[in-house]
């Protein structure tokens, strides 16, 4: 999706809750001209910056590290704009592995702000399904990951049905929104793997466009 958007002229990629995302290092064919903006908590981002320098990658001009605490009174939108992001130009924005740690209020705020992106922008959000919507084989995985998050001090705060996520996207003001199930992702990207790897039925995706 990102490569297709860049080919169509989109020059900005925002990763919310970026963690150790490595698009800027792996996809050097996209940048420049693609500008990558990684939004994450200050502590992990400081560690990542140091590690990139240790490994010899450094922080090139097209990579912008934007420190933000989503749950605190730290407004990520002006911080993003202050890092060189142009809100008047289309962008791709990804929030994968993030919203399960956010309150519903914080997730609604995230979507509302993302819907302000310039026309022609695309927003990808992954979300975890409630336990009752999972295949039986995947329920132990959700229980284990939930327990692990709890013990790490970052408990899951938001599990959503596809209808719920689509409703929030519409209320946020997106021009369109679609749901991609974990099964669809498996069929699209993993069907030809020989090791049997498949995506869990417990993680789905929202694709919204401005």
C-alpha cells in the first residue's frame, strides 16, 4: 500500500507508535523522496536513535523521530507538524500494534486527527478483536498476549469489533473506510508459504481514506 501510494505521488509516511519499525532502513528505494515520520514515546525513541547510530544507520534527513506520549497531555498533531510534516500534502499513516494499548477516548481522538489529513491520504490501523470473536485455536494466543501486556505494565485497554472500528472511522470524518480481516491478510500474503505461517484471526485492519 505504501509503495503504491509513493508511486502515485504521495511523499509522506507517518508511523504512530513506531517502536522498532524499520521501513526507513529497509525500503531505501522509497526514500527519498519519501519522508518518514516515526511517532513514539520519548524513552524508547531515545534508545532507538542511539541504536541506529551504533549500527551505522544514523538518522538520515528523510527520517524524522517525533517523541509523543499518546496517553498524556501531549498533543501529537502539532508535534508532527513541527517536525516538518506538511498537513496540506497527502500522506500514508499507519498505526499497527497500537490501539489495543489506548483507551477508547484516545483511539477516537487518534482517528479524528488522522481524518484531518489532506485529501488523498490513507490510514491503516490494526486492532484486536474481542475474545468471543476469535477462532477457538486463537483464543489461547490472545489470553497469553493479554497476560504478557498486563505483567509488563502496559495492559490492553481497547478490543474492538470490525463494526465498531468502522463506526468510529465514519464518525471521525473519513471519506471511506473498509475492514480487512486477518483471514483476508493470510489469503493475500501468506497463502504460498511452505512453513504454514498464517495470520491470527484475532488481529484485523481498518483502511480509511480522506
